[in-house]
C-alpha cells in the first residue's frame, strides 16, 4: 500500500459511528503511521479525546456487522493474536516501550491483523477478534506513551476504544478509557483525567471489579495531583475494596488486567502521597509490599524515584540521591521517556540543595538522558 504523500492530520483521531468505517480508520492509521514523522513530534491535545469519550459513554457496545470476506477466521487466528498480545505485554514490562520489539506492534497490527479484520467470522469469533485487536492497539498506545510519542499514543488509544466497542467488550472499553485518563493525568490535564476515570467507573458498573478498581486508582492519583487529599484517599480505599473483590470474582479471566494487584495499589498509593507531599505516608505504603522485581523493571524504577522524592521531602539528601541514582540507571537501560518524567519530579525536589556539586552532577545526568531519548 503506497502512501500518496498527502498528510491527513486527523488520521487516528476519528471515532466513526459506522463499524466498517471504524475498521477502515484503524487500518488506515496503522498503515501510514511509520511514514508520518509529524505524529511522533506533535503534542498531546486533551480535547482530541472529547468526541471518542462522548460516543463511547453514550453507547459502549454495538451490534456486530455481518462479515463477507474471503478469509475465514477460526480459533487458531484468535489464539495467535492472544499469544502475541501476551508476549508484547511481558516485553513491555521488562524492557520498556521504546524497545524495538514493543515498537513493532504497529507493524504487526497492519501486516498481520488488518487482513483478519476484513475476514468472515462467527459472532463469537468476530467479537473476540475485535476485542483482542483493541487490546493490542491499547498496548501500542501504551508503548508509544512510554517512549514519549504522546500524540501517537493518543491516536492508538482512540482506535483501541473504538475496537472495544465493536467487540462489545465493556470491560476492555472501561480499561482503555482509564488508560486514556492516565495519559491525560501524566500530561498535566488532571481535571480531564478525573472526568474520564469517573466515566470509566460509572458507565459500566457490571464490569470486572479490577477494571473498576483501576479506574478509581487513577482517579485517586488525579485528585492527589490537584492537592485534594481527602477525595484521593476515598478513591484509593474504594480501589482497594474492588481489587479484593476482583481476586475472587474475576481471577483467571482477562489477563490484560492481571497487573491490578495489591502490589500495584501499593506502588500507586506511594505516588499519591508523594504528590500530596506526605512522605511518611509514602514510606508506610512502601513498607506494605516488596519492591517490584526484574520482570517489572519499569515499575521498580518508578517506585525508586517516588521513594527518592519522598526522602528529599523529608530532608534526607544522601538517601534520596542513592535511590535516585539507582532509578536513573534503570531508566537509562529501559530507554523510557516516561521514566525521565519521574526523574524530573525527583530533581525538582532537590531544589534546596541545587548548588551542591553532587546534585548538580545528578541533574546534568538526567538532562543528558532526556536529550538522548529525544534524539532517538
């Protein structure tokens, strides 16, 4: 498929009402993504989520359009896609979103998945095909987000949400909407993040408790960024209760939400209280769970940076720098732009010691990592 040279600035941002138009939009975006440098450098625009979120909230499911393609989709195709999604999740957790294999997801979506979407399938297989494709599109967005390609990630998320609707999968749709809320939060749009997280929770009350709990956890983080400790704590408590329920009600299904464990709540709670500038609470939550291991290197780097910031907030320079250096080493290996964002929060907490040589050296190292990733 040759590119005509015409730039479509809205590619990937549309959320068509018609199902066939939605599939065309998604596959067109995947086919041209790697040929359009403007997507990787364009800024995140929170307002671009307005139409997709509104249309999903109005109707998170839809009837499946009859298929008439030449290729017959069977269980072997579906199982292959699930295996590919599982492998991509594991790779991303261990090596980061900027790793070559994580970035190859878009190529896989276009070259392997696109022909399947135009195939012939049963109701069951069609729903599952669209759902697992939505899952993979969400992960492509997540890896782009981790690599600092924010508008590319935003467009992947929009297509993922539309595919979840086509699949009639309210659990996945709610999860994707919460992921969109997390991106808005991390880009500084806390109010929009709260709205989206609340929508993900309220619109589908029958969803997997773990999905609803994740929505409340992200809402808690957004409230913390706004300095609203009381509401953040209330949302955090509800997330805990929903996670407990999910361990019995949803365990064994939907592997894409298996990350939402007690350990994940502890990690995010530490971050919540870091943002509220309550370091003692951060230390208390950290003590409730083990540090993430090598299989979750990015999560380990995040936790280290959060603890480093809390120690700086407590006036403990040496301890905070030791943890900050360990976090920097991890993120340097992972090539994670999102990790650099966490390191920048830590360096901001070092302001009282900004004239000390060891602090100046560390800040320069963080800046150098940021520059190197920007050029990658």
